[in-house]
C-alpha cells in the first residue's frame, strides 16, 4: 500500500460528468489498495468568474476579502467530489485548507506555504477515507484566509505530498504530460517522457502554466516524485498503465542527455508588463534606489535592462507581473521619481516573454544566436533579452507570441523531441 496524492485542475473538474470521472479514477486507485489524498481546483472558469464578480462590486477589491471570495470555487469542488465518491461506495471526506492546517504567510493573493499540519489528514486516512483537499488556499498566522497565486493548486498538492512523505504526486491535467512547448500553440509539440527538475523549474518560471513554479520549487526541495498526466483518458485505464504514463520529473541528471540535448522546451508568458524610466541620473546606487521600493511592495521584478548612459542620464527598463503594473507605477511615482529624477515612466502591458530552456546549454553555446536568427527571419523585433545557465528569454510584442514560439520550436527541431547538437 502506497500513499498517493492526486491533483485535478479546473478542466478535469469542469462539469458534473468530469467530476464523476475523477471520482471513478480516484476510486480505482483506492481499490488498488492505496491511501489517497486528492487535491482539487475550482471548476474551470470559476476562479475567473469570482475575481471578475469582485471587481464588478469593487473596482479595487480589498485583497483580504478577494481571497475570501476566490477560495469558494475550491470549496464547491471538494464537496462535489466527495459526494461523487460516496455514490461509488468509497468513503471520502472533503477538507478546506484551514481544516487541514495549510499555514501560509499573510501575502494575500500570492501567499507562500510555511507548514502543513499532518494530523487531520492522517486521522482521516487511518479511518480508511479518501481525503479531498481544496487546493489554492491556506490560512495565515492570524487565521485569515489566503490564496497561493493563480495555478496554486499544483503547489498545494506538491506541498501536501512533501509534508506527508507521499510515495508519489500525480498531477492530472487536460494534456497528457509536459510537451516541448504548449501543444495549444504548436500542434507538433512532442510529449517528454521525463524532464529534469531544473528544466521544469525554468519552464515554469518562464510561464509554462502546466505547473505553477512554486510547486516545482517544492518538488525540488523535498524531492517529491511527481508526474504530470492526463485526466481525460478512459477512467478505467488500468492503474499500472496509468502509473507510468505522462511525464516524470527526474532529479538525477543523465550525463548523456546533458551532453546531447541542447534544447528541451519553449515557454511563452503573456503575464508580464514592461516599465521604462526615462533619463534617470546614472549614478552609483540608481538601480537599487529604483528596485528596492518595488521589492518592498512585494512585487517581483524579472528582467532588467539599463541602457548606456548619455551625459549622465540613462533609461532603465524592467518587467513586473502584469497584475502588479498599477502598483508599480504608483510606487515609482511616489517613492522613486522624486529621488532618482527622470523624465517619466512609459509602460507596456502588451508584451510576451518567450524562453528557450535546455540543460545542454550549460555545455553548448550558440542557442541565443540561433534564436535571434529564427526571429529575425520572421521579422520579429526583440525588445529585451536575458539569459541564465539553462535558459534564454526574450521579450517581444504580444502579437508575435504564437509566431515566435512556432519559429523557435521549428528552429530547434523540437518536433522531433529535445534537440541534439
Ligand atoms: P490545470 O487546470 O489542470 O491546472 P492548466 O491550464 O493550469 O491546467 O495547465 C495545463 C495547460 O498548460 C495545458 O492545457 C497547456 O495548454 C498548457 N501548457 C503550457 N505549456 C505546456 C507544456 N510545455 N506542456 C504541456 N502543457 C503546457
Ligand atoms: N482555481 C485557481 C486558479 O484558477 C487555482 C488553480 O487552478 O490551481 O488559479
Ligand atoms: Mg494549473
């Protein structure tokens, strides 16, 4: 008997029939003799609906109350799934994040999990129940409800698997694994039977929403065995077959792959915005005087470019999450411009970040130049560039997202799987 965590996302839980299918799948694993913890998301579209509803009532909703509203979607899902399991004769219990004891910090809408209490889950498992836990939600030290950021149910699942030392965490979703790029953008994207944790981390950080980045961070920190697989296959698929399907995240690097596979995947993100401060005085400490107040406001800055200075003045450009753009501009106006000077702020929230990821980049050069060539052949202008050990990211106009992804996918021959040198 193993302890298995399953996670089902919005599409997987998207209709009464799909919820019954999830129940069938979970019942099958339970009947195979496993202890089961199931983490679920709100039904597809529900979180968006709730957030839009809040904005209709209050244009700038109070973050605490927004989280109270946003978490209700998951509460509906856990109740419905528990009912469906009981109808199949499987004893099950639904638990919210606070009933479990998913303790987070107090950063509403992007809270981080600190600890997870095992006591309630263990008690229910010992009583022979399937435990169904609401993803995406937690509770702060003062007992306020928090959410973990969009896509946060992945993180709930992996963190619970880590806390319980589960044998495996299976992330069921609407695609049958992790692909060389988003299969919805590139129809010839190829499924990867496995992916190194580091590559998954870079893809997730670059915006590939198949896994939320924090879930991958948790997976790496606690070496949680994780697999991404489809919830849309026949729910009666034998457990042994299902258990080896999809994409496995691996923690051991295969030296052969490192030498060979240059590029593994491409990610696209449309959730960033670009901010430029024009003509700020180029003196030591200017970058910190701009970025520190932004960090203090709990806004994550991603890419940064500072132009060559002309007559002691420079342009300073960086990206922030699109949802934090308004707050960023406010911080700049109130705290930065009065000190750093500058001729004003120009923002652009119609950008896309495209990233090429591959562990083989460590040992091989030339990825960036191949990228730039492929993009120039399509007439795509590059607005920003940044590189890390195993990733090259560029920012382009949002309208070129699909074109850029397809051009790069083709340029690296990813239709045949990870490209070799
Ligand atoms: P869930 O609701 O199950 O959490 P998400 O919509 O959050 O599902 O994530 C799954 C989606 O991620 C897929 O439908 C796919 O469009 C997208 N995606 C982006 N990049 C990739 C990739 N490299 N491999 C697979 N799916 C990807
Ligand atoms: N329901 C939440 C969202 O839409 C969490 C999740 O789906 O993982 O972001
Ligand atoms: Mg998701």
